């Protein structure tokens, strides 16, 4: 989950509240204070609240939650008089664009750092690593309207951010760090998106890099912001950026977009939406039976929502444009519970007391854990949510090969909030390799294991997986671990056959087969898999289904 750096001086100045009180009350907003330092603290927020990914958003929420300035915040949007023409050539490349202007904003070093971090958090989260959303922030004083958004030949050149030399767009994708990191987004495109001003000066090459010419500095007072992408998430991202800068005292102004075959439209549209909830449903879901209409209204306002009592026990709630996480009445009721205060909820003992016992599955898993600890491995726990990139691309495995080997399909997340969490894992080994990559600075050998679930065909299956890395890790060591595990688990009629798993080295890999079904794989990890995870020493790996043990 995103971790936000909050500077004490900046936070106190924006909220008008002492840092001591902020530290005391912030966890009640469902935030987790990761660490506190002399001048700042790192706070973890849920990924579904990108409006809290900046000190400006956090300070706004604190003022509401602490009753300093509760209720719906409205932002005035004036007309900038600036036009942006979207040319037909870009519609097949990167079709969505929204823009705005922020005037008279004071940008010190803290404000610029907060803006850049917010931009990157939005890129990673709702932007899916810039694929769906990419944001450009420019010094408006260096821009000459009207502007154009078009697709051009890769030979077009300009000076990219942090460089002094002019480079073609094709060269940027080959040589610039941002180009190398994000060029996959434009794979297969014969033309690339570009934003130009009326003097044909480049503002942005989305989703890759801005031009050095429009760099934002502490002397910048007026900003031009563009958000491009593949869907309407661009509008949500712009609302979050614009409202955050308004909290810095900036004045929001709209840009008139001229779209092919459409009527011109102004962006941003910071218009609140409306949803109605019933008091009966709020009482039922929260469990607070004495909750009144006035209580609900007050709780909504503490969470930055507008609320008005209606007839028949209904509460009409207005939702600000920057709160795109509210999709259902239950989301509002959750906000009511947070606004009511988790510290005010009274714990109750269950009416019926029962004596529990260990579940058979957990007894089996515990026995497997003891076995692996006895073999000299340390246990780790990793997340079940992961990405196709880690499960397949970095492991040199084909998604279609999974169906051939085990007649299974993966379970994908329908609406992922992060590019790192797009599916439920079908293998534990990638998670363990990621743990090794995070511990490269530790002494070798490193031997770790995990007993946990994978999800295939919408069914949960428990597996044992382990990895070992050191200078002499080899197939013989892997085979000895497998033999010990199979012997202790008393598995019969086991065959060990040559494997075709691309994650392992050819000639140093094997499948474990029972009754014609592959239940596990082991061997030496392929060198490219090792380097994909940033590792340097040989790694052996082993993964076995234990659901039927």
C-alpha cells in the first residue's frame, strides 16, 4: 500500500493542528503510521484513497475529521481562455486527454516534492504504471497557447527532462531512463503522442517524459497540467491533482478541449455526485442501533461528504469529485463508521462460548512447517495478490502453458487498484524470489520456505515452496530436499520425470508425478529468471501441492 511522507512543519501549517494531536487522531482515519522521524513521519494509506496520497489531501481530510472545517469542499473553476486541440491522429494511440491550469500557487521545495510524489503514486495506482493514466506538470510561463495533442513520427526530437541534448522520441525510448522503463506502453505503435504549443515547442511526450523546457521550479507560480490515458480515469486523476493544488492556495482554471467530431468541453469538472442511503441500512451494517439521522449527517461531514436529511429515513449524500472510491451505499456507511469513531465502538463478548480445535488443514500445514524448519529453512509469509508480470514474465513461464500442464486457469482481479495486484497467485516461487531480491544485502546462504494457498480454477490449493541461494546451490541439493520431504509426507507411487518448466534450467529440472498428475516441480532456477529478480548467485527451487497429503 502507498506510504506517504508527511513533513511535520508542512502538515501543521496546512491543518492548523499540532503534530502531537495529528499523530493521536490519524490512525482513527484508517491510516497506519509506519515510522516517525525528527522532521517527518511515513504513513500508509489504503490504495482506494488516492486523494490522501499527498500532504495537501491529508491535511484537508484532517481538518474535516477533527471538525475544524467539516463537510463538502467545493472548488471554484474559472475559465483560463486556453484551448487544446485534439487531432484525429492521436485517437488510435492514446485517446483520452484532460487538462487544467493552476494560477498563483506558491511552490516551495516541500510543495514541489509533494506534487511529484502524488504524481508518481497516481501513476503506479490508478495509472497502472502510466499505462492507463500519465500526468504532465508544466510551467505555464514557458507555454504559448493554443495547444495541440497529436501523434507524430518517432523521429520527432526535443530536449527531454533532465537532459541538455535534443533527442528523437525513438532515441528517448532507447536511452532515457524513463523511456527504457515505460517504452512497453507504446510497443507496436507507428506514431507517438505529443503535446505542442503554438510555437511548436514540446510540452510532453506522454506517457514517457516531459520536456526540459517546461520544468517546474520554486519560481513557478502558474501551472499547466495534462493527463492522458486509455480510459476515463484521467478525469479522476486530474480532480485529485487540481484539488490538492487548490489546498496550496492555487486558483483552478479550465481548459477548452476541441475533440474530433464532438462538441468542445471544459476540463476539469469538479462536480459532486449524489447518493442516497437509508438509516435502517446504516444501523444494520454498522451495528450502532442508536444511530440518529443527525449522527449520520455529522459523520459524513467529518469524512468530507455533504449530507442532507430527506423524508422516509433517507440521507442524501454528496460526494466530492476527488473521492472516486465511493461506488456503493456501503462505502458511505463505512465512512459513517469511521466518522463515528472506531474508538467509540464498545466490544462485546459473543453470547455463546465454544471451545475451538485446530482445523485438519492447519494441522497438516503445521507438520509441513516443522519439517522444513528441521531441514534448515526459515518460514516467510507473502501476499496472495500478485501480478502477471511476476508470475509469468519474470519466471519465463507462458500463461497458456499453465493450462497445458495442469488444466487450470488463473483468477484475475476484475478492477485492480494497482498494477502489482492484478491476479491471485498460481505459484508461490515468484514471491520467494522477490523476498530474496529484497535481502541481497544479507549473508549467504539464504534458505526460505512458505506453506500457503494458490488459486487455480477459482479453487484454493495449498502448496509448499522453498528456495535456497548460495554459491554452490545445485540440482543435487534440490533433489535431496525433495527426497526428504516426500519421505516424511509418506507419498507413495511417486515418479520423478523430466520437466519442461521454463523457470528452471534445461537438464536440471524435474516434475513430481503421482497417478499421471504433476503435483510439483524442482530444480535449478534459470539464469535469466535469477537476473530478472536482481539476484546474482545460483538459486534452487521446489514447489509441491500438499492439498491431498
